[in-house]
C-alpha cells in the first residue's frame, strides 16, 4: 500500500511538536493513556443509547507491556477502536481531534470526562519512539487495520488481524543517546512511577505485569521470579470524594503521599466549585516553614490536573506570592490537557481559578484567626512574614486583603494582637497607633523613647521583624488611625508650656552640643518624651533608624541616613552637669556630649564609630 503523506501543515507541525511542545519526554505515556481512557469512555457513552451494548466495568481496562528484547512498549485498550477512515482522519491529520468531534456529535455534556480535544497528544509518542504501530478494530466492525509511521515522512494503513474491539499501540523505543536514556521507558518500575505520577486517577484500571522475586515454595532461601498482573492506578481521586466520607487522616495521608511536606498539615481545605468555572481543589497550610521558604530557591505552586490527569507539577500562577506557602492541587475540567506552559499563563479559566483560590485561602485564614486562635498563631509564626511582605510588595496593592491577618506583640500583654484588636482597645483620646522597633521585645521594652507613650497608658506594638515598619508605612492608616513610631519627632501627646520654656532657656547649650557632634545629628534638643532616662535618639522625616539599618544592609544603599535628633532629658541630673560645663569647660562639655550621643547609639542598637575612643572617654569621667 502506498505511503500517505501527513496532510499539508501537519508535517511541519509534527516536527515542531516532537521537539518542542512538551518539556518532559515521559508525558508521552500520559497522552497515550488519556487517549485509551477516552476510547473507553466512548464505549460507555455508546452503551447509554445502544441496547445491544452492555457496559461491564470488568471488560474495560488499559494494559502496558514492555519488551526489553525487542525494545517495544505496548499500550492496549478495550475502548471503541477506530475504523479505517477514523485512522486516516484522526492519526493522519495533526491537530484534528476525533474526541472533540465525538463530543459534539454525541452531545456529550460538560459534566463528563473525555480528555482529548487538541489532536496533538498522540504524536508525542515520537519523542521516544522511532516507529509507532497502531492496530485497531472499531466497535461494530469485523475488520481491523494497522497504521504505521516513522514520524514526519508519512504513514501507511493496511488491513490487519485483531480478535477483539479496541486499540493496541506499539512503540519501537529509540536507542539511547548521549543525553537521553530511552531504555528507562522499558523498565517496569520507571513506567509504573510515570503512570502513578500522571495517570493515577484515570477511572479505568491501568494494568502492568510486574516482576516479583518470591520465595520458592518449600524452600527457605531460594527465590524465583514470578510475574503478576497489577493495577497500577488508584482510580478514584480523593478530591472527587465527598468531604464527609473523608477523615482528617485521609487528608494527612494524601499530604504525605504527595510529598507536599514531611510535617503534618496545620489545616486543609477541600474545595468544590461549580460556577462560571468548575474545579476541585485540596489545599493545605503546612505546619512548619520549609527550610528554603524565605530563599530564592523556594518554588511556590500547586499541582494542576485536567480531569484527573496531571498537567503541571508546580503551577505558580495559581498562587499569589504572599500565599506561596499553600500546598496542594487543583483539578478542572475546563482546562485542556495539552496546553503548554505559555498558553496556560494566559488562560482565562486559570486566572479565574487563581482569583477564586486566593479568596478562599484568605477567608480560611480569617476564620482560623477568629475560631482557632492558637492554630492561627502557630501559622503566623511560620508564615506571618510572608503576609507582611505581601502588604509591602506591589506598591501595597494587596494591603486591603491582608491587613486584618497581621499580628504583632505589644506592650500590654505578652501575646499577639491584631490591628483590629489594638484599635478596639484604644482609649478615646488616643489619636495614633503607636509602635516601636527593635531586635526583640526585651530590647524594645527598655527603649527610653517608649516612656511617655506608656505613661499615657497607651499600648505600643512591637516591631521586631525588619519588614514590619516597611509594611506599616505601606498601610499608612488602619481604620483611619495613623501609625506613629515612638521615636518619631512629634508624638502628638507631648506636654507643652514648661518644657518649651526650658528649651528656649537652654538654646545656646544645645547649639554648642550640636556643633560638637557636627552632621552626626540634625539637632540637639530638650526631650518631651523622656522621664527617667537621660538621653535618646529620635528621627525627623520618613526614614526611621530601623529602616536605615535595614536599607544599609542592602548593597548600594550604604549612604542612606535617617535624620537623627539627640534628645536630652532636662529633668535628669546629667543635664545639670552639662549646664555647669557649658561656657566654663569646653573640653568637658565636648566629652559629655560625645558620651551621651554614643550611649544613645548603643540603646538603638547602632554601632559606635570609635569604640576605643568611647571607652577612653568613660575612663576620663571615672578618674
Ligand atoms: P486528542 O486526544 O486531543 O483528540 P490525540 O492526538 O491524542 O488528540 O488523538 C487524536 C485522535 O485519535 C483522538 O481524538 C481519537 O479520536 C483518536 N485516538 C487516539 N488514540 C486512540 C485510541 N487508543 N482509541 C481510539 N481512538 C484513538
Ligand atoms: Mg489525546
């Protein structure tokens, strides 16, 4: 029989697709299994309207056989088969899908499961095979046909013999090359793991003959190889099951089987949506922070299934970065199996699903916060930082979504509070939400700057994470209350009158001190916030000392400088010493000023420029 050419454009398309559409060669098996499953589905469909045909579940299966000697891999199914015309049409024209046609001819409703629709999957066989042979007999036909092709240069169709209805596809597996070990597609264990990975939830049994070494009967240490037919796939995916059929343990097992994490999940979500987009998902919030979570190496993403068939292991488009800790999977009938990565990104359905998931995760976290506070705090310790990054990044675009999920410790009690709780606890006369920054709660508690605010009876939020202040600057306000760093210039609660007069009176002294310190500080002035401490540093303008520390640690930002103000407690005894030295002993004034400045730096956790000079200065005071 004469060799037929693939129809027109098909030839180039075939070459392209063999080489580029799929990133992993192993998916050829997924494609062939999906086609086999489709073919069985079609029998099921026929049976619905054909009285002569009874669909006995046991009769329908897919079988995979590897033959190392002949380097062949065979995928057999008991599906609907193909007539000669169908062979010619469906396998002779690339990008022509018999399955898509079947769906419209038979008015298959969307709720069913036929996977194929693009008409390219079959050709992925040529990624691993030199030659592909398809022997098939259509339902209702006595004749069988053999389609054979070595790839782009064409195919032949000839009559063949086949006893049963269905299709048998044989791949002549390529020889190994330097870069590619094709041999692995003849190894039972490798094949089995590919089936498990991509096709575990195909609804018909996928059988394989697995070799097992078994103890020979009647002996104690003699083994013999036996071959047993096994069903490799588990068929019913957990996400298709009903929530109330499943236990906590089922979800935990799934989490571990899937290797989403080695811990136990903190919380799972089983989602089933039948709206403008149809999908099912099982999502997990892990208990522990993955070791690489806050590094560039961490890849967020969910497994993506199209109708029970895995199409992507880590679909990052499904999760915003700030929910990057979420693990799990999504299965949708609205996504196409053959879709490539680039196409997927623009997929409207996918975007809808992503948006939907985002809202679900958000409300799950909100209800965890409301109903299971302890669990939420555990979650927040592991992943709270991500949420704060989420507030800060993308120019604050997501702050409304995230602000109510934030928590901080505070001066009132040693526990986490939300912004909402803070505001609810505010006395009526309190105008701002006060916060203080520092390495730890213990250090912040000792900051002299907190004195005045605490004296007023106001609560102070403790910002111990370097991202905290940046995130809060992005929020600007919460429930119409502005945030205020206790070290900032104007706290809005300073007492007036008397101190103001003091400042005027000592103006000359402060100017003298400022000129001793030069451009290290912008100003030296009488403090309105200090009660018991002699000195502290505060800042003027947007940039605070904590932000300066963070920014300076980044390359290229070493020159960033907060505008610092040295505040002196005029009610403190040291102030008298300063006054005494002023105008009488310039050297003493300079010594005291530098000492006080360095002390203020230490309190802030900032480095002292010249520690040796500092210790010498202390000695001078002592002798
Ligand atoms: P798709 O599955 O997207 O339609 P494929 O290239 O995978 O595209 O397959 C092309 C067509 O060949 C299918 O639509 C189907 O009509 C037919 N076909 C492929 N494999 C089989 C099979 N095992 N049994 C019956 N028909 C098949
Ligand atoms: Mg297909």
